[in-house]
């Protein structure tokens, strides 16, 4: 009987060890010489864009080949974005400007956008507007060609992420002053989200526009309703969370942390899967692939890793 229980215990321990093994990514892109700070994928899935502490932006094809090198920024490239129609992309830098490019690599405009540095950049869902945020503690709304429309002032620390609502009528800002704020596109502040106890690194709306997701350096992510009430707190990371986003169907949430992992959650707060291995290399950004097959993660070891999503 004792041998039987020992055998059962061994089987359970073996299963646990196998289950906890991190595994290997499906594929990896390498080329940067310093930590990667921002990544994006075009809506058609043909291109990956990355920005790095090496002051470069890389445009990759889906096979991991670098097809264009962006070498105009004087300091780190903090964030990158594609237009929804796949025809343009943007690189945003620590020298305080962002640059708009055609997909063939020709420059459209260089836009002085921040007195300190540009931390976040994104297109509206219809591609008509650009939203930036950065070290001067403001967010700015621009035309698609880089003409300033409006400045959003209200935070006392860097804007780490700025995002549009699905209908482009509202926007949300994440700041290192421990709060996120929701505004209408006309510049009126609608609400301030307060629960995080450290800087808010990410903030976005769900695809149906009915929920809000924030993430923080306090190691948690929070799902909120549109009345500004916290609904669910996601706890599992052991270090700062750098990025968080909803899947395209709104059913899952992805978080990326400096603890060396990205975590996939359902919107009820259940942890579904962990990508990577804790205490190995800091994850700087994580996104869902355009086709919904992968989690794409960038890290401070200069790599972009593609992990298969569970069925």
C-alpha cells in the first residue's frame, strides 16, 4: 500500500513539473541590439513593427526578415503603430517627436509632439486621427497627417498609454500618477479611475466598449465598468506589468510583466495560460496577433517571441 501511494505521489509530481515547464515559442525574431520597447502588427498580418532602446525601428515581414530600418530617431523608439488600412505606420521617440511613414518606407511627416519624450502612439479605429502621450504629462490629438487638433491636460505624471474607444468618441489615458482618465474626443474629462497604488502603465477599452482594462506597476490589472467601478482585479504577476490588452473578441485579456511572463486571463479573472518563465527576462510588451493564433511578446533580451494561443 505504501508503494502504491508513493507511485501516485510520483505521478502527480511529474505531471505538475511537466505542466509548469515554460516550453518554447513557436518562432522568434532577432535583430535589435538593445531592449525592445514597443511592437505592433498590421491588421492584415503581413508586417511586424518594433521600436527599441537602440534608437531604431524595424519593419519585419511575417517570416522574420527585416525589410526596412527606421534610423531617424536620436533616442529610443518607445512605441510604434500601424494605420488600420495597413498603408502607414508611426514610430515615436524619446527625442520628443513621432514620424509618420508610408508602408514603402517613405516619410510622410516628422511631428514635434512632446517637450520631453513621446511614450505612446496610436491610430483611431477609423484611421482618421492619431493620439500621442508622453513625458510632458499630456495627450494630444492629431490629424492623420500630423496636425495638432487638441491637447488633453489633467495628469501630473507621464502618459504611458493613450487609447481610443471602439467608436472613436472617447479616449482613455494611463499615467504614472497612479490613475487613468476617460475623456470625450472634444476634450472634456468624464471620469478618473483610482484604485492602483502605483503608476498605471496601460489602459484600453474592450472591443464592445462596455469595459475598461488597466494595468499597473503595482503588479495588478483591473477590469472596470463604464461607471468607473472596479469589477475584477487580476493578480498573478510578481513584478511590474508593462502592458495589457483585450483580445479582438473581448473574451480574454493579456498582460506582460517584468517578471518574465505574459499571462492570458478570461474576463472573469481566471488565469488560463502563462507564457515564458518567471525571473528570466523582462517582458516589455505583448499583443495578440491579427489572426488570433499567437501572443506576440517583446522583451529586454532583444527578441520578439510568438507563442501559440490555446485552442
